[in-house]
C-alpha cells in the first residue's frame, strides 16, 4: 500500500519511477493480486493515469482491464473504474472535456452533448484520432468483448451502467460499422440498448439517446429493429415531457434520433404513418401570438421538427407513400398549423425559410393540399393571398437569398401537376382578368422578369416556366398577354418583349432565365413556335449567337440558343414558308454547320452546375451567381437533346418517311383502339349473357325441384287416399260380420226406435252425398292431368311439325337447285344440236345421221319441256311452303304462348288439386265419423231388439228384386 500512497498521494524519498514503469507495476498488481481491494486500488490508479499516459495505459493495461470486466463482476466499484479507464483511452480529445470524478457522482451532465473547447493543433488531433481508432480495433478484435459490454449494461448500478454507455458510444464513434455488425448479431443486443430509454436516471437516458444516435447511423437493419422496439412512442413521450419545441437539448437529441430512424427508410416511414404518430407532431408547431425572444435551443428544436416533417414527404420517397403522408398531414391539421407559422409575425428568418420549404413539400403534387394553400390569406388589410405575399418576397432583392430560393421552391411545388393552379396564375396576366386596384401574381412575375435585378429576372422566368410546364392550353393562352412598354407606343406581346430583352445583351443570369422560359414555352406547342418565328429578327439573332466564338461564360448561352433553335425545327408545322424545317436546317448547315451546332448544344449538359440542379427539385445554391439551372428544365433538356440532334441530321426524305410511319402507327393505334373497345363491349355482353344463363339455369333447377316435390306430394296423397279407402272397406266388412240376427226391445218405446231409424237414414244420405263429392273431386283431378299432358303433347307436336316443315322446305330447295342444273345442261346440249342441225341443213340429201340427230333433238325437247314443267311445279310448292312458313312460325309462337298460359293454369290447377286433396281428407274424416255414428246407432237398435239391415244385405236384396223383375218381363 505504500507504493500506491506514493503514486496517488505525496512524493516518497528517492528517485521517482517513470510513467511507463509505474503503469507496468500497476498492471502486474492487477494481474497478480489476490485481494479485491488491491486490484481495485490498482485499477483506480490506472484510471487517474489514463489521460496523461493514454498510449502506455492502452498498450499495457487493456487486456488486464478486460479480464477485470470478466472476472470481478460482483464488485461494481472496480467495474466502474475499469470502464472509465477504457473510455479514457478509446475516446478522442474532443470528447474528453467532461472530467468525471473518481466516484462518478460529483459531475453529472444534463445531456451527452458537449461544447467545443480550444482544440489542439491538427497534428495532435490527428494523432489522438489514430490512437482512439487503434485501441478501438484492439478492443473489438474479439466480438465477445462487445457482447460482454452489452451484458454489463444490464447492471442497474449507476457506476457500471453509465461508464458502459459512454464506452460503447465511443466505440461506435470510432469504428461504427464494425461495432454495429457485432451488436446486430448479438442476441437481444439492440433490445438491451433500448432499455436505456426507460431508465429513471436522466443522465443515463440522455447518454442512451446519444448511443442510439451513433448506433442507427446508416444502418437500415438496426433502424428497423429500434423502430419496432417501440422507439417512436418512447421518443415522442420524452419530447412531450421535456416541453416539445420549448424543451432543452434532450429534445434535440430525440429529434436527431428520429431523423436517423426515418430518413431514407421507407419501412420505418410507413410504420410511423400507420402508427398515427404524424398526428402527434401537430402540437409541436403551435406558436403563440408573442413570438419575441426565441431562444437558440428553440430555434434548433423547431428546425429539426420541420426537417422531420420534410423527411416524411420528401420527393425522393415513393409517390404512394408521399401522397399518403400528405393526406394525413392535411387531415390532422398539420398543414394548417404550418401555414399559420408561415403568415405569423416575429418568426426568425431561418425558421421561416425552413417552414416555407416544409409547406412546399407537403403540398407538392397533392391537389387537395394545393387547393388549400391557394385559399390561405395573409393577415393584412386588405387580406392578400399567401402566394402573392411570398412572390413579393421573391422579387424583392433586399430579402435574404435563401428565403427567395425557398419562395421559388414553394411556387414550383404549388404548380407541380396542378393544371388548375397554372390556369389561375396565367389568368392574372390576361387582359380580361387584370384588376388595377390589387397586386396579382402575374403582375409580380412580370415586374420581376423585367426588373434590373438579375436574380429577380431568373426567379420570375423560372416561375413563369413552371406555370406552363406540360400544359399546352396555358402556353397558347400566354401568347395573348400584351405589355405596355412606354407611353405613346403600341403594346407588345410578352413573347416579343422577352426576345427584345434577350437581344439587348443583359447579364448571363438574366439571359439564361429568359432562354429557359422560351424553351419551355414553345416546346410541344407549334402555335408558339410559329409566333416566335414570325418575328424576323429572332432566327438571325440565334444563329449569330451560336456561330460566334465567345468566352467561357457565354458557352451556356450559346447552348441554350442552340436548344431554342432546335425546338423551332423539331416542333415546326411548316406554316411559315420562310422558316420551314428544311429551310432552317439549310440555314444551320450554311451559317453554323451541323457538327458545330451539335457541339454547342452539348454545352448545356457539360456545364458543372447542370448535374447539381438535376439531382433534386429544391433549388439549393451556395451563391446567387451559381443559380443558373432549374430542375424541371434539366429534364426537358434530357428529353429534347437527342431528338433535336437526330432531327438536324435527317434529310427531308427521311422526315417524310418518319411522318408517314407516324401516321401509319397512329392509324394502327386507332384501329387497335377500336378493336379493343369492340372486344370490351363483347366481353361485357358475354358476361351479361353468362349471368343470364346462370340465373335461368338456377331458376330451371329450382322449378324442377319444385315439380319433383309436387309430384312426390301428389303420390303421397294418392297412397294415403288408397289406404283410407281400404281401411273404410275393412271397417264396413267387420261391421257386417258382427251384426246380430235379432235383438229384443227391452222396455223401449216405438217412438224412440222410429227416431233412431230417422237419424240413421239421415246419416246414410249424408254419407252418400259425401261419396258423390269425393267422386267429383277424383274426376276433376284426372281431367286436370289429362289436360296438362295434352298441352305438353300439343306444344311438342307443334314444334315437331315446324321442324318437319323446315326439313321439307330445305329438301325442296335442294331438289330445285339440282333440277335447275339439269335444265341448264340440257339447254347447252340443245344449243349444240341446233348448231349441228344448221350446219347439216345445207346438204341436199340428209343422211341417216341427220335423222338420228333430229330424233335426239326431239327427245331432248320433250325432256326439256317435262323438266320445265316439273321445275315450275316445284317452284310453286316452294313458294307455297315459303308462304306457309310465317303462318307456321306464328302458330309456333302462339303454341308457345299457349304452353306458357297452360303452364300457369297447370300451376293453378295443382294448387286446386292440393286444396281438393285437403277437402277429400276432411270428407274422409267426416265419413269415418259418420260410419262410427251409424255403427253405434245400429248397435243401439240391435240392443233394443230392432232388426237392422246392413248395406251389403240391402244391396243383395235389391239385386234379387231386379232379377225377379227381369224374369217376369221375359215371361
């Protein structure tokens, strides 16, 4: 312990050891001491020497310190000293301003952000950086060291957790990619780091934010894991707890982490939108009426918040995701809140500029948001549209350059894919809509276009070009604009005034802006090309500019003049005789030369500022002098450069061939379009017919099912009826067998017997009546069945008759055609014979051949006459058959309608049959009841001793009487 007192405390007598020797002894003590206190004191001494002797401690003690982390996990104090020592030797000088005390408690920073101090010279700083990278490489050579550090972060002890967070942050700053890879493959590595945000100690939470910032830099996989570990919810809660835009540096750290998670990460952006976190951003931008006294931290926080909104709607994102976020921002009121800041007073210039850029990207390409922005008015007296107020700032040369660029970007985004807005801007320039009492957007643009400030000229020209972008109607409308140049002189058109200023030789920036406007204006607009060529001075001016050998600064102007002349050739409709396509190409060949013309045209794309403007839509330039190209114009150049070059080199014959090919292709396209429409119509009809067929098939199946059910019900009723009939016969037979031969009257009077007989007779009459009704119902059922069968047979017979008649008619036609052919053949034979007869009639003595020819001729004439008669007869039959065909078709139609009617009647009759069956069932029940009553009355009569005749005996007696009468008649 005396050794440690000498190192840490006062000086001891004798020669003092060097720093390297002291560190070597301390490392030996750490490695060899068995007592925990000795090792702890040695590590504390190494920590105190780690800043002054960084190289020595890092070289000799790193392995021993890592062993301490692995073996002495139970003692938090020695772990804290070891982690602090490793942090001191790995971090660079700029990060060492925080001078932690030995216990790590006396100094707790509010946040992990460090202020800049006086830095050492460049050589010392470079050496420190190299040293930090060297020790970082040694530490992460074994990935288990990083995994060990992640395990130590699970310790809740402050003296372990806070130094561990700082050490891991320093490792990420030094070798971020390698450490990210190790953490990514470590089990639960990112989840352990996310737990730091839930720590109740602010210093650990705040340094955890810095750690996550370094962890999520340029690593999409880790960004996704952090986002799905509920990072958005936690960060937004911290921002709200810290006071949103009025909060401190912690809010700034949270916003920087959110930017890391969302920038260029479509998956996290979609997760942020779907989680309804856009709605939670609205309260950030609630700025009060008193906007004086903005702190630097509030400006920084609000600037980052605006950048976060821009990340969600950036033009580099996919169009679908951007449109969805724009819609959400309008629906939740975020756009309205941004417009409120835009029109508020007392807002700092840089916040106002960033707000304009943010509003620009929120409305870009969204028709709903663009319409809302057009309706926003500034709080002035009288109220003016926000667009007019912004344009006043753009053409005012006293405004800051970045603000004017932001206003131009806002105007471009307002007109992007917004033909309605383009029409409204151009309408403010037309004579019929100009209001002398108010300032319009068109007046401001014209004023800026012809002002003395070259930057205003350029901005106004680009703004007007965006009013015409991809809008042929507005290009033609702008040709009507007339400008009054001075008193006493007639007004000139806007197109003519632009060319006049161009020919006067103004500044390069002004001429570039005017040339870009003219190229955009006349491209794809033959009428504007005709108006431009109508001025006799324009073409000579362009050819003179292109053919001259000017300096480096004028090359861009020459390239734009060549582009303008090329557009006049490519979109020329040959309406002016002096400036047809062929004559303009001949002029180029004579005055400039085709190769020289193409070379000058290539000056545009070779310019150093062209590629910068082509990267993104927002106009960002370091200085006003470098503001030369517009993003949309670069796309126009890329589209037209190749076709203009080909058009200049082509001959008139090739152009004619191309026009013919174009016309042919257009015709083919029209034919294909017509066939496509026809196919669509046929597909629609086929689909409708299929639906009809399916519905009719289903109806047919339902009707067949219903008919089958009805037939089965009828059969069941028949079976029930037969069973009841058999049962009734058996009951009557049993009654007749059980009848007694005689009975005695036991004290009953004759009147009672008579009364019983009368009741019995009445019941018999009712029974007879019911049986008669039952027979009538049976007859009705059989007649209905026969009618339905006859109806079906009649319809089938009518159809078969019609088919047979059609077959006969076709056979007659075939027969007539064959006989007509035979007649034609016989006519030709007859003519041949007549010619031969005429040839032989000149001879004096006819030979035997002549007589045979005459006989054959006569035979043929007779056959011809017979065939003619037969043909006439067949024609008459065909005619009669044809006349009878409409009647048959009419009969078939009437038969079909009759079948339909009969089917309807059949359905009605079937319902009546069912009702009749029900009545029959009721009658059978009544008959059964009456039979029972008759049986009981007969039994009573038998019991009274009265002789009662059964129905079978009566029938037998009647039959006997009839036979007896017949015998008497015969006698």
